[in-house]
C-alpha cells in the first residue's frame, strides 16, 4: 500500500532514508521470528515517518528486549529490567509527552514477571505501542515454558505444559485496553499496517505477535511453531493503513470494508474476509478469543479498538512539552505565596 | 517545676484526641514555651492504645524525654501501665470511673479524677460528638491545673478550627467545662506550672518533616512523583500533591506542571521515577522499609545505567512489617549499597525539618549532577512529628542540572560517548531523549557497556566502568552535605546522624553537668567526607550513636577507616522503636567515660 507522498522516493515525510531506521546487526538466532518483527518495524517506522530523536525504544529483559538495538540506531533506547518496561515507559512519557513511546517485550517479560505492570499500564491507558514478541518460551535460559504456552504444548525435550495459558489479548481487553491486535511475525502484510495503526492510536496499543523460537519452540507439538501457525491462523480481516491526509487510493467494493479513523486522522481499513468482525465490540472480541482458544485456532487481526478514550497524560493534564524545559520560575512557589505559606504555619 | 515537663495523653486510637493535643501544643507555643510533640500511635485505625507526648523545656530540647510528668489517662486498657509510667511527684488526670487501688494507687503522685463521660453527657446534646469533646475537656482541665491562660487556649483553638468555624463554639465550651470543673473540684496539689516565656518561640513555626521535604521537592523542581502508600512516608507525597494542586496549575490552560501517579507497587513507583529521570524530569518517590526492599532492583539499574532519581525513605522499625508506626534508623547500611553487585549510593541524613527541606532540594541537584539515584533517609520521628523550626527560607540558588548536552553542544562536538570520563571526575555527559540532534540518541542498558554505551562483556571494559563509578562516588565526597562539627579539643566525642541529633544535644548538656565534656560531629551524608576521618583521628574515643540494633553507620565507618583508628570507635545503639532520648546516650557514655578516666588514672599511678 502506497501511503507516502513521493516527491523524493527515497525519503519519508521526515525527509529521512530507510537507512536511518536500521540498527545494529541482530545477535539473535538466524530465523528467529523476532528478527522478522524488527524488519517489519523498520518498514513501519520509516513509512510512518517517525522522527528518530522523538522515538523512545523501551524494553525489559529477554530475547525480545534486545531488539531495540536492532532498529533506529539514532533513537534513544532503554533496555531496563525484567518485566519493568511499562513503569519506565510511563515515567518517560510523563516526563516528556512529545516522546513517541515504543515498548518491546516478550511473553516471559510480560505474562509472568511483568504481568502486574502490564495490567496497570493498560488501566492507565498510557499513550504507547506495546509489542509482545510471543514465542511461548524462555529463549535466553534455553527453552522453559512461559505463561503464554498453550496447555498440552510440548517442549523440545518432551515435557508437556500442564498449565492454562494467559491470553494477553483477552486480558488486555478485560482491563479496558483501547487497542488490541494479534499478529504473526511472518505476516508483514498484516503486521506493518497494524503497527502503523498502533502508532496512530492515542493510548495503549497492545500487539501480541506470535514469533516462533526456532531454537527451542519450533518443533512438532509446539503451538507456537511456524508450522502450527501456518496451519491454524485465521485472519479476522485484511488490513490496510492510510496515513493522516493520505489519499485512500484503493477502490473498495461498498460494504466490504470497515474504515476506522484513528485519533491522528489516519485510517485503518479492515477488509471483510468471512464474518463481518466488529472490532469496536468488546464482547465480540472476547467471544472470538474464547472460541479460538477452544478450537486451537490462532485468530489474528485488529481485535479491539476504542478511539474515544483519554490517555494518561490527558487525564493528568500534563503540559504538551517536556517537563525538563521548565525553569525555576515555572516550578517554584512565588516569593509572595511562599511568605504567606510560611505565615500559615506560625 | 516551671515549663519543664512532659504531658502525656493516653487515649484510644480513633477517639479524636489529635485536635485537642494540637490545640494544647499550639497554645504552649503561643505562650513562647518551646515544645516537642511526639505522637506514639499504633498501626490501626480505631481501637488500639495511642499516646501523645508534649514535652515542654525552657532550653528548647526537641527530643523525647522518657519521664512522664503529667498523664491524662483516658484509656482503661493501658491504665495500669500508664500510671506506672508517671515519674515520682507527677500528676495523673484520669477518668473518675477508673479505680485507684493496688498497682494504680501510688502515694508519690497527685490524682485528679474527672467525670469526663458524665460531664460530656450533661452538657452536650445527644447527637453532638461527645466522644471527641471529652478530649477538649481535658485541655481545659490541664489549662486550670497548669495555669495555662484560657484566652491563649481559645486563640489556638480558633486557629485550629479556622476551616470549621461551626465547631469552634462547641469545642470551646468543652474546654471551659474542663477548666471550670477543675477550678471548682480539683484543688491544686502538685508543683507543676506553666509560665509564659515571651520571645521563647519567636520566629519559629511547627511543621513535620514530611511537609518540609515535600516543599523541598516543589522548590527543587520535582515534576514527576510516583508512589505507593506506606506509613510513615504517605504524607510526604500527599503534601507534594496538595502543593502542586495549589501552585503548579497553569491558570490559563489548567495544565499541571507535575505528574503525581499512585503506582501499583514500589517496583512500579521507582520504575516510573527512573524512567522520568532518564527522560529529563526531576522525579522522586517516597517510601519506607518494605518499599525500599522492593526498590533494590531498580536502584541498582539506575546506579549502573547512571540515571537520576530521588528516593525518600522515611524509616520505620523493621525488618519485615516490623513496627509500621514506630521509628528507626534501620535502613542505613541497606540504602548505602542497595542492589546486587558492587554498588554505592549517595545517601543524605536530614536531622531537622530545615534539612528535610534543604536536603530535598540538594537531592535533586546531586541526582542530576552525579546521574544516580539519591536516597534521603528520614525517619518516622522527623517525618510525622511536629517540630519547632524556623520558617523555611526561600531558595536563592538555581537548579544544578549537571552535565547535559544540548543540540547546540552536540553540534560543536565531533563525537561524544555517554559514559566517557571527559573531565576526570568520573561523571559522564548525558543527553535528554527528545534532543533534536542526530547524535543525541544513545542506548541505555543495565547490561555491560563501554564508554559509548555499546554492549560489551570485555573484562577491561567492565572493570574500567566499575572504577569510573567509584571515581564518581569519590567526587561526591566533597559535594554532599558536609558534617557539622562542634569541637573544643576534648578527648572523647559523639558521632551521630539524623534525628539522633536531638538526643545528643540534650545529652551533651547533661554530660557537661556531670563533668564529662565531649565534642560532636554530625554526619549528614554518604559518601563520608574526608573531615570525618580527620575528626576521628583527633579523638581517642568516638561514640557512634544511632537508632538501630546493629550499629549500621558504625559498620560503614569501620569499613572505610584505616586500621589504627578502628579501636577508637564505640557503638551506642537504641532500638525500641521509640525516638531516642538523652538518657540512652548519657547512661552508656557516663559509664564508659568514667571507666576510661579510671583506667587513665590507674595507668598514671
């Protein structure tokens, strides 16, 4: 989909080449789903035209959390603590509302050690994009189950997962999330527009991206393998993204699409495939997820969106600009008020 | 006994005695009498015993006294032990229904029975807050017995209730009721008296340390607060929020120049603070022991990744839940090194309300200047009790934001590295996310990194980084608040910090009367400045007085001092959960100093 004005075909709306959006070489395993997500992110960020100095790449600990080093080298990155990315992102965004917050996490980082912070980030509706690179296992410690592994899923060494999985999308919707999508690392056609829609959304945008671990969880019996996803993925809709002020250049058949206007004026157009899925219906989203869980299907697409909620910075009435820009006179109590205040203690 | 006594009100938590105690306290201040109020309260909303002590002293001692001179007994549950707590010659005002026999019948105290419940029932209509008014009755009784001018009590009461004018007359009538009952039924039989001390409290106000610290945060330019409620630190953040609502709202846009987030736990609270510090805001959290334990992880990250943030630890008695409403200097050694791995933090020890205020401002400057978390170790006694203090001075100094590179700076630099030690002081330069320059960005990580913030596991790079962090810590030695020294060439000295100071002040006066003179050094921060070792070297015996079981600062000193000075240190420890009093200092010191004197005499003979 062509959404970029093409006065110079080699630069984006910020006047930057695609090179600028690249990072250091990945140190993850060859074939890792996370590397594909990084490439889709580079494309999405480049096309979206994010100014690198305003991008804050936030992450926790794990394979997924290493990836912010692999894109937009120029941007600030914060590879913090295991499961604590949401709080760091919250503090950074409050400090400077102009920052574009992009959080990268994994299933261990989010669904286990960081589950509390995940929940509260969603409750607060911090304006950020939160990507879970979800492979159902702990890669860096050599393949233990994570909490998103499906019950009955089998480890490489034969152990069977006996515990119910935590559905991060279902949980997010329960918690009042305002943008929830599920996708697959191998499906750039779906993931790139979903990422861009997430960038355009004002509030917490959750993207749970199934991202197979080629080393520890890509075998027969795993429900997070390339083969399993290929056989069980069900697309809710086709997905196109149109930037703010971009012309919608595709002629859609009337009645075949849902056109959702996002907060910054961008559009996400959902093409009907089979059922007419309504992503503004929270109950339908939850029912769809429950049914997929029972049938073993992997439902992907924009599960839920609410474009009318206020985000944390709005609720806190934060200034538009960085708090670091305020000087003594902006922040201190005036001398007159101070004298009166001290007098009130006498 | 004139103006030198401790009044203790023993009541039931939740019975509303706080207003009465504050009226009494403020009345005494209005008379010019220096007071030191101490609220000794339970971890409970309603029902458990609580005590409020007001110590009056002509010399203005701010520490607790373990002697109770005048007891107001309004809690039957603690009646027996409350009676036992009164010193010989003391006074007991008590509910007339309490039986005075056996252990509660003492022949060395004066009893003033007052039928509080009956008086309240007789004079106040049903539906009025009789339970609360009983407390105002005892204020009137005390005013009569101790000769406190009723007009001054009335003025203090009117001020106390200025936001609830409707309650003034009812409460005032309760005070008068007590006053008149005592006048008519309780002939004076004790020797205690209050006399006005004109000028005695001029230019002093009553303020708690948490409020002082909150004002320091406002004036220090703090713009992000993330916190989780925990006694005794809660009122610090609540006061900050109160002042932001009053003074930080743009009248035109209604925008608020501060974010104040109640976090889901202390992990998130400090996570937000460090995230905000990374993005350039001055950020703080306040907590107490259990919270500081949870913050260890992020404190270590912020130390290693070099991100500013301010953490107030209003210490309470631990370990674990411990005594949540009692005081302790119990987190000193933990805060000094909080984190796994080799870690050393800047820690400030405010001892007064003025320092709670000033060190709060200092903490933000130090955090920015050294790009590291700074811990301010207050305690429950300082944080939650009222102290007589000079009004807080308007800051004349601007913010010190430390080594921050702007886009203009970057334009002039051929290259820069986030962790390069350009100036040889161990302190690198940083950029703030959002700085509009292609070279501004860098990658912050808690994993091994080189001077240019690239990932590195190389041994020499790792060691070089740890050494630089130590160099930075050493730079801080002469920048943090320096020790205060009172020295006159004596052989022995006291070394203390934080609120222990107030007991030391009185203890030195008592010791002087006993013929034992000691010098005094008050430590106000970690890392230790060079002056501390020099002071110890000038004394043969240095008593390190602190409020914990293990001699935590004593241990930190021993870890840094040269071997030949170690035997000069003696550890004096108080750890009951009550604020330390002078006797806890004088008793061990008199004993040790007399023994030292005898040993010296024996050596001569």
